[in-house]
């Protein structure tokens, strides 16, 4: 019998994976993230399924059963219906559960559409906690055991007990049901401490080692009872996660304080809070284990599963309890393991199991036979050197480690689960005193409070660690005192370690490496961490391994028997490293503590943060500057030979010069419609001529294109998910993506079951699309002879010399009632209008056509009407880079740096308070559609009536977003008053030239607020303090931020400000408070109304602001 198990699917789920089981034997099990490179990814795991089918040598139609890890109806009832009815849940905040439930109902349909499988294959939903339990019991080797599952929640349970007596497994009862959940509480405390997301719980566990539990803090929050069937009671009045999605209620915030901001350091309070919740979790889990044993005293063995079972400190407490003879902690106890659980549960229910199968944790892609290593080496041959070592690879790697090197180790099949167990590992010498700091700084780029694990020879482990230890790195244990000082790289601050025991049988090649290292150094263990960079999944392909070698401080990588090093070891970076650094937030907060009046350590926010502008994800600043310099020196002169072109929006030939971009292109503004554009032909032919003239530029262009394609797959999926969810095409829709790049959106749409194709002109992108077997072509004649229900131009129109012709083509391929969906840079964006040539997105192109057209909605409407299309709906997306804008306005950053610059000029410092108000500035941009990206949906004029419902649906979604952002309705009566007396000084975020303007009208236009009744001579009564003029940028208007320790003030004179009822102006207020950078409203009563106050304000509480935003 062949059974496939899957999980994932919806946005709110995570760790999508697939497993294939044949007659009870696990043939393959792997996470989708290893293929699509999105950590903790959701969605249907098509790539993982395809790998499993290939590894098993079967077609989808040959599968007997497909299992999915959740029951949708019960899930909707628990998370939506019951919460709304019993807890007063906020319905808009909970609609994601309705959406997820409906998506689950459609999984069978989506799989059938994708794989065209017939009726032979049956689809079944498997209860979530049964999938967890099965993944543990059927891999444990136990004939009889209990299984305790603990996680956030399944359909309704968050902790349950199962009884397994091979081959049968049955649920006995549940201990906790949603919203009572240890997993959710722990995760929300992690978020409160500044660690959001799926990975946050692991970070909290590491932070807890630095603190001491606070007595009594959680005694009335989590209570241990004597009821064996409900051994844990949780006071939900402290929490809001089940009602609105927010972590804590006002009561909880009063008890636990405001959430730690990412810009803050860690105080002792943070450390102690982490230790407190960790201790509470450990006591709760031990109590559940005791209850399990008391209920079933005759069962000697226990398995654990569910995401909480990854907590190594709690697992240690379970063993120390001694209630069971043996305890098995499953390697993939998180949701990634549920696909295996689904497959095994269905096999043992419907099949005829005759014998136990031994389980190996190495179930993923095989470096030996699933990849072309030689092709990967050839791809990077200009930047690497390699040597085939054969049988000497373990000894060679051990010598590199002994000499202090940090290596990547990729051998055989990949591990199952989140832990690196010697198949995809980064290894280092734990004897080196500063090895942890080197690993943090140069390789993993992670927080210094997080410890590293160790791998140790099984027979030597007892001489270094308190026994027992785990084969799968799932137990915390004490390092023995007499050796603790020898291995600082793997000893946590509390004297513990998370070791993996390695035997000759479990992983022969890894065992040989450890044995060789032992013989050389006398130490039988190495530092072992997962082979991935910050924010990335574990590496899968040889290309990814070599990429990581080139962007990090790795000294060598070993791929099977091949050792690879950089060609230039003295320079451990390539053009790829800055891309990696720029793409991730790698800043590590320093601890900043002060003493309060009681002598206790309290946190002080980091007042300033560093900002290193990353203009593009395709290269580091040096290579980008080099490309621009080559173009300006050898290519720009070709522009004089290019034909002129009229306005791309209205075709008017009358335009005036506006500015010259950093790459030497002249931008004009159309005298008729106001479109910004480069007034000559910029296309692929221009750059082909340039590359013939300059081979160095051609090589650099190829490198940058390759790097751009390498990161596009990682960054675009969330955007594609959002766009498809917004547009909601029907199941039968056909999609054409024009400007498809390497087919990222095409691939994503096909994963969702749509028939999608792409059109692309760039040769490097086409090459990548062909390699990935995506249906992307360069010639429209190669497309299927059909019309399309949805035609997409994602960030395409700004690059095209003749957008009119392109849209005519799109219209010709449009099906009856079809739509055209477009995104592009937004000409109405304040930052673009303000910074102009200093805006990094204003570039005409230096090795490929750049942003040669800038459209706002008015210009785009003109263009669409010229081809017979009409706008159905539009809005703006994303937020401006407010920190970059601050740097520009204060003269700290010119926006774009070209030419040789000092390292010190490549970053500037900015007040951390800018990050605090950024969400509210984004809210304004979203409301007034002035964000940096314009999103528009259009259709044929003759189809206008058919498109009314589409426009209404999209507008309702936009309204919902505004409500979520706190802008459903602005009423002065519910705002927060902050009285302003005559001659009171206030800080302001509106600024102009180096003098006070006579009118606000021009400023309001640039702010996108001109439609709000604000055309007033309001500032005529405001006089600037002398200090202000030195810091304004002459000739421009825009948002301005007050700096700490510098006072930027206006003085209100005694004359009242003439405001009409209902009219207001954005400002910042706070009197003389340092660092305050809040937003506010001047009201008809001469009051200032805060939206919201500064976090430093002692006048208005955060609860007041939250109340205002909710209303």
C-alpha cells in the first residue's frame, strides 16, 4: 500500500511537508521549505510531494491514500464559532480561520487539478493530534507506549494522550482544549520579548538561561490542579490571542509590562521573565506527564510529540521525573512531522501491517544521487577551488576543524526535522575560546544569547556530559565540571549543552569525522549547528551550499567527498555577501541597563540605530557602484544615438527636464499629464551594444542577474499569495504573466492549481526558468493559442519603452470579462516626489532597462484609456523607507552614493523612535494611496458592467484594511486631548524650506492629504525657532523627524489658530520631552490630539492609544 501524507496549505499554518510510505516503510519525508527556500513555509507542498514521488518511483495515480493533518469543520467551529460565541471574539480578526478552513476543504480538489489523479486514490483528513502521535509512536520502535502531545492547538486539543499497542494507536482523552494552550502562551510570551514568529519560542528558551524565575508571577496564570483529566488550568483573562490575535489583554500588560521593542537591549527583567515562563512550562509538562502515568500506571514507555516537545529543557525534566522506563522524543515533533504521522496513521488503519520497519532520521534528498555536484562547481568556478578527497574526506575535515576552521558538512540524505544531525551541518572546533563569537558574527549572524549544540562520539559522551543524552539533539544536559572550561563554544551560560550522540551505525561518515577529530585533538565532540544562513532554511542543493560559502565566513565546505574553498580566501566575501547582509536584519541589540530607585536593573531603549542603505538585493554596494561607473564611462554616450520617445502615458511630445538620475539618465515631466519618464528609447538592444563594447560590464551584469534570480524566489512568495488572495480568480482561470522573470509567479499560481504561463525577454531569467522547468517563453508565438482570464504585469510597465504597445498586446490576449492586474512604482509616493534623483528607484538602467516610466493613477488611467481599458480598482502597497527619508531630510544621507566612499559614510544613525511611528505613517500612505507601489486592476471598457462586483470586493478589502490600521473613522470626540495653551512649544513633523510657508496647500499635495479639506493658511501664525532653519533641506517639503537632544520647535502665538470644525493637520507633539516623535491632530478647540503618543510620554498611556485605535 502506498500512502502520501501532507500538511501546511493555509497562511496561518507552517512547516509544510510531505511523506510517502510504502507498506509501512518511510521512503521519503521532507519539508517544503528546503525547496522553495521560504522558512517555515505554508501552502500545498508540491515540491516536497514531487520529490517523494520521484524517490519512491511512483506516479501520483498509484497512491492509495492521501492524508492531510486537520479536520476543517471542527477547526472552524473551535477557532471561530466557539470563540465568537463564548469569548466575544472579534470577528474581523478571526476571519483568517474561516479562510483557512475553506482552503482545507479544497485541498483534494487542488491536488486533483494539479496531478490529474483519478478515483483510485482516496483522500482523508487525519485529526491533527493523531498525526502528531503517529509520527512519534511509529518511529519509536516501541511495541507499546503512551503518547503525550502538546502544541499550540489542533482542531481543538492542545494536549492529548494516546495509547499505542502496535499496530494500533488510539486517543484516550485530551488534557487541554483551545483556547487553553501551553504552546500558545509560550509563543506569545516569546513575541512579547521581541521574538515573533515560529522561531521565537526557541529564542525565548535560550534567553531563559540568563535569568532567574520570579516567584509568584505566574501562579494565578497557570495553575496545576489535582484533576487528572484537566490537570492544568489557565486564566485567560490575561490574554487576547484567542479574541483579537494580540498577545495580552490590558490585565496582562499591567502584569507583564509593555512588549520589548526590537531596538531595545535586554534588561534583567527580560531575562527573568523568560526564565519564569520557561519554569512554568517545565512544571506544567511534568505535571501532565505525572497525570499520564497515574492514569495508565501499567504502561512503561512514553513518546512525546507536538511543537512544545522541541523544548529541550522541559524534555530533561521529563526524564529526571523517572515515571517511565523509556521516553522517546521524536526528531520532527513540530508540524513538519505530521505528514509522516498522517501517512503512518492511514497505513496502519487501512493496510495490513505485518512487521515493524526500522526508521532512519535521514529521509530527505540525497547529496549522492539527487543532484549534479559537477554542474554546481562549474557554475561557481570563477570564485571557488575544489579537490576530490575520496575516502580521506573525514580526516581532511577533522584537520580543518582542528586548525580552527569553520566548515559546512553536506553528506548523503538530509535529516528529518529541524535539527542538523551531521548530514547538513555547520561544524566548528569547540575548544577555540572565541569560536561562538566568530560563528555568531561571521557565519550565522544571530543573537549572542543563543547557544550552539554539540555532536559527540557515543562511547565518549559520559566523560563530558551528564547522561543520558539524545541521539537527536532533543535533551538539555549538564556539562561535567572538570571539562566545562575546555569546550566554551558549546557551553551555555547556565552550564548546559544540547548534545547529539553519534554512533558508527547511525551515521558512519559523520562518526569517522568525530573519531578523526578526537584522535587529533583529544576532544570527541564538535560544535554542530544547522547548515543555513540567518533567516534561511537548511541548504538543499550544491548550488545553495556554494552560495553560502561565498556569502559567509565559512572556511570550507565538504560536499560528499569534495572539499571546496574560496578562490580568494583572504577575502571571505563575494558580490553575494552584501545581498545576504542587506536582506536580513543582522543587527544585534546591546544590553542597555540602568538602576532604578530600588537598585533594580531596568531597560533603557537604544536611543539610536544604524541604517545601512541597501539599494538593491542583487549586489553589494561596491559591485553596484562599479556597474554604474562602467555604464557612465562607456555606455551612457550611446544614449545620444537612441530615438526620442513621447510621453508613455498620453503620447504628448511636450515635456520639460526634471532631474538627472544617479546613473546618468535625464528624466522629464510631461507638460500634459505630469508623467515622469526618460525621453529616449532604453531597451535590451541598447545594453547589447554596450556589452559588446565592454566585456567587464557584461560579466558583472551576468553575475548581478544570477544573484538577483537567486533571491527572487525567496522574497516574492508572500507578495504573490497576497495578490492572488486579493484577486480571487476562479478555479478554472487561465493566467498570463508578462514580464515573468524566471517564472516565480507562474510557478506559484500553478501550485495553487491554476493554468499559468509566462512571457519574458531577459535571457538570464529565461535560462533560469528553463532550468526550473517553468512554462516561460520569450516569444508570444510560443504561448498556447488561447485567451487568458487574468493577465499580470508585476513591476513591468515601468521598464518598457512602449507600454502602449505592450498593453495593446495584453488586451488582445484577454478573455471575455478578463482582467489586467498591474503593479508599478507610484508617482504619487511622497518619498519619490521629494527625493527625486536621490531616490534609489529613480534609475534609467545601467545593465538592463530601469525605471524609465513613472505613473501615478491619473497617468495610468490615461494610458489604459488609450488602449480601451478602464480602471476597475486601485490602491497603493507597502510603505516608504522612512529612515532613508529621515537621512535625506537631515543631510545624513544623499539617498544614493556613487563613487569611492569611506566605510563610515555607508551607514548613518537614526532615532529609534522612527521605527515606533512607522506603522502610523504607513497607515496614512495606505489611506491616501501614496505608498511606493501602485496596484491597479483594469478591464476592457465594454466589460465594465461585468467588473462591478470585482471592484466592490476589492474596495471592501481595502476598507477592512483601513479599519485594521485604525482609520475606519477619525472622530475628534474619541481622540486623546493634549491641551495647548498660548505660547506653548510643540515639535512638528511638517516642515518646509528654511522659512515658514505662507500656505499649506503645496505641502498637503505632497503629503497626499489634499483631499481632506486642509487648504488653510494655517502656518501663517506659526513662527519657527532659529535652530530649525539649519536642518531643513532647501527647496523641498516633507516629513521631518525630531532628533533626541535637539529641539525643533514652533511657537504658537497667543492669537487663536483659525480652524474650521472637522479640519485638522498632522503634527508631532510632546512639549519639551526628549526624543518624542509622536503624531497628532490640531483640533478646532486648539487642542492637540495624539495618534498615538510617544512611547516615552507619561501623559497618555498605551492603553488609551489602544482604545482609540480599536474604536
